[in-house]
């Protein structure tokens, strides 16, 4: 007798002719997955697979990682430098010497005429750490502008600011292994299944071994909220009121860890007086979560043997995201959940190497978490680089989000963009377009020649992709992993390290400073500068990192492995060695729905795309799952407005409008719509962009819109198709 399995077609895996597997690390999100790219006999990348013995992903990959090898041959890669004297003229192809000579000459001309800070440099979270370090050396030690930042201000600046305010330093204190020890997980504005699928898999594996409550705070019924034990559909922008209320209940009911608070924190009295004002009845009216649920969640968290909090953009991209992060930290401090297995405040980073730029790029200070404001730090780096410490500014300059208004007012005359595209990523895009047109000189350095900002540039420098060069990334849990060179750079493109080194040679001061040519030599400099510091990586080498499939810092010289957690000894980075409990009142200065604009606009990720689709939009096996801009809308208000499922609607905010396809779903409440932020032609034409006062991060998540049916459905569909792919 034959059973069904004998007559069904078996699964067939096509032999792609792989003759060699090259180790690397994924260049998309911050999870830090180890990948092997398969090369055929012609040396072409034909497939990819997860690395089975890697501690992060244990052989697993998400859909983006599975098809990442297709990026090497993706459309519209930059092949050769382009140059034009006026942004209205056509580009002409030039050699590298011509492009770099002209760029350096323009930077010198503008600085001589307007001052050193009239030139701004904006970087990314997606190049190698050795490249970040070299760019920082070039910017801080040679070009000398203080207006230097990265696009991580758009995604992680509030996490950085909150960590510094609470603990005295940046650096996530926990790790993925904490899922295996925690007894309660509280997630804020995080949709792990779609944002970080492999981290979500790690959580699911932990839950299969040992059940513990999962609580998700999110205005939308995300995939994560659907699997949670408790979903808190918080009113957008009110997380701080919710957190203050949880602390209120914990203190009122005596559930705090008094010994930990006394030994390891300061500011308790002011903190207690502040949260006393946020009783559950008062907080419920603000955040939309009923008072009994607030009490229940507070008790669950405080009574757990170990409890941990995670968050992503739902907290960071808010008008007071830094306060929200600090309040999460305070929640864990008063319950003693810092530096212990299963107890942590873990910000889950967005870009593959946002941690690398935070650690080594010198955007917010000097390499190795050093501060421009500290004389000793300035002297240490100046001596190491061989320059006068007086060349350094004594405080950090403008954040990315303040650089663009400074261009608008004429304070900044030239801009160098590296692997970031503000014409898609910044809020209020029409304003950004006008700002770029004010510049005397603009350089765009990118792997793709057709990024939108190139339309306004004078020079385009084609850069190599992640697997066309070699160096390290640092992931969310501080694990340093190695990117090996899989392929040669496309066309006449070059690694970012090579470009920075060549630019340095065109400045007199750059010829006096040593700029190592290989990433391994650069890493050796970083190792020396890290020695004895919190982010000590002196015990690492490229070969050791590959052998261990990533090593967490701190890893001092002589250590066999890295350290999974920070602050296990209860000693923090403030001068007194203690963490700060901060008294933070909820300030409601958000744009809120009203009669004219009655809907909240929310945004977030979908699993198949990354950021503004510069890469994933070119990969057919990824883009096909989400090829077109759309929004989720509740069926009830849609019916009231005469908007049908899979028809087009017009969204209007106080800043602009967009036409998008409508998907009707109960995942969003009656007064809210949701758009994946990957489709910049929609969401960033509408967003508010109000800046957090500490982190200067924009509030992408909360603004008000009105909705009406598109009058010409055929025209809307045609425009949508034209804009949707590369």
C-alpha cells in the first residue's frame, strides 16, 4: 500500500554549481547573522546560506539574507566617478584622480572662504567599522569640520542618548542569550517578526523551552502583538506616561529592589516624587491603557526573577524618544534588572553597523566612546594621530537633523554624503530638495548611481558593496563579526576605505597622519585605542573573529571570549560609578488628530524590505512580496469615507500628500493608518519630523492626516506602478 508521501513530487534543490563558500556577515539589519556566499566555477555569487555554528543565527537566515548575494549584480550599480561643475549640467565620466582632486579643491575653497565648519559630512550605519574609524580620522584630524554626523540619528540617536543619560555611556548592556534566562519580556514599539526575524526566532526557541509572559506595547496589532500574552495598544507618543505609571505601581506596592537602588543609583527621591504623579487612573487617561492592566503589567515585571525590556523605532522615533529610553532604563534599575542574565535594557538596532559608527566613527566625539568635551580624550587621540589637540573642537557640532536647516540658512555651503540618501530618508522631503539646491558643492558616495540625491550632486563617487571589501560590523549585542571579501568591486568602484585614504592624501594635514591601507591594519589601531576601555577589543583579531563567528566586546587581550553583558559588577560610566534615575515628566507636544486631520499616521517595517528599498527594491525574489506602496486602514472608517479594499486613496498632512493603495484590516484602530516606511515616495512626504530635544531624532511615528478616495483610480494606479521599483 502506498501512502501519500510516495506519490507526491519530492522537493528538489537545484545544484547551482558552487565550488567555493566565502564567509561574511549580513549587511542588512543589526542582528549580525553569519553568512556563507557560494561561488561557481566562474567566480560568480550564485547562492547564500546561514552558518550553522554561528552563535547568532545558528544557520538561519531571513529572506533578505537568503538573497543578499544577488546584490552583486543588482541594477544601476555605480561603475565610475561622475563629475559636473554645476548641478544643472549633465554628468561626465572621469577618473578617480579627477573626481577626488576636484572634490578636495572645492572643500578647501569653501573652507577658506566661509570657515572650516561650512563643510558638512553625513555618513551612514552601513559601512565597515574600519571605514568609520578612517572617516573619523579624516574628518576630525584633517578636514576639521565639526558638522559631522551619521544617518543613525534617524534611527538610534534616542537609544544612544538614553543610555548616556542613564548609564553614563552608550552600549547595550544585554544580549540575545537573555531570552533564555528572562522570566518576563516587555517590548516597546518593536515588531520583531518583521524587523528582526532571526532575533524573533531566538525568542521563540527560548519560549519553547520555558514559558514566560511576553508583553508588547504597540498602537498596532503587529505580528508580534498577535503572539504576545498581553498587547498594550498605547496611544501614539505616550510611552513615557505608561512607563512612569509602571514605576508608580512598583514603588507604591514596595516591589522595587531597594538594595540595588541604594548601592547602584542616584536620583531616587526626585524620581519617586515624579512617578507619584502618574497613578494608573491618571496615566490611563493619557496612554489609553486601562488602570487594572497597568497594575497587572507592573506586578508581572517587578515580581519576575529576571525581566528584560527591548525596543526599536516605536520608542526612538518619537518627540521624546530619549526620555522614553531613559524611563525604560529606570524601570530596570528600580527592579535590579541590569547586568544580570535575563535582566536588561536592550535596544535593538536598525542598520547592520549602527553600533560601529557609534563606537568608532567620531561623529559624536572621538573614537572608542571618547568625548570632545574632555581634554584628556582630545589629548589622547591627538597624540595617537600625531596632531595638535587644539585642532579638535571642544564640543560636538550639529546633528544630521540640524545640518540640513543650517544648509537652508547658508551656514553650511558644502555637503559630503556617504551611503545615505536624505531625499528618501529625511522627513518633509520637499523641504530637503530645496535645501540641497542651496549648496555650492555636493558629493554623493554610494554603491548605486541612481540614488535620488545624486540628482543634486556635483560629484558621484561609486563605492563598493559590503561583500566587495573586508572589515568588521558590530551587532545589537555588541558582537563584532567579520565581513570577508567575496567579490571584486563592481566596475571601477572602490571600497570606502580606499576613497577616504585617497581623499586624505589631498590635504596637507592628511599627508602628515598615517592612514593604514588595509582593514586589518586599521583594526590594529582600533585595538590599541580600545585597550582598557569599556569597549575593549584588544583581544580580537580578524582571524579570531571569523573563527568564533563573532566576538562580543569587551574582550581584552588574553581573554578567550567576549563578555555577554555590561554592568554585571554594578559599576556604571558616570563619574561616581552609579546609574541615574531620571525624573521625566510626560510632555504632550505631539501633532495629534483633530477635526481637519482625524487620523494618526503610523509607519514601520515589513520583513521583505530594508529601509528605503535602495537594495531590496532591486532584488526580484524579495521585492515581489511587497512591490508597491500601500497603507493599512480599518474597514469601518473606510466604509464611512467610501474607500474600498485594494483601491487608491489620497493621504494629506500639513506638509504634503501621497496616493497609496489601501488594504482594509482590523490590525489598525479606527483612528489610525499604517504605511511601511520603505516607500519613501509616500510616508516621508507626510511626516512631522519634530526633533527630540536631547537626541535630535525626528518623530517619524506620530503625525495627523486626512484621507479621501483618489478621484482617478486608473491614474493613481499608473503613478504607483511607475514609482514602485528600480
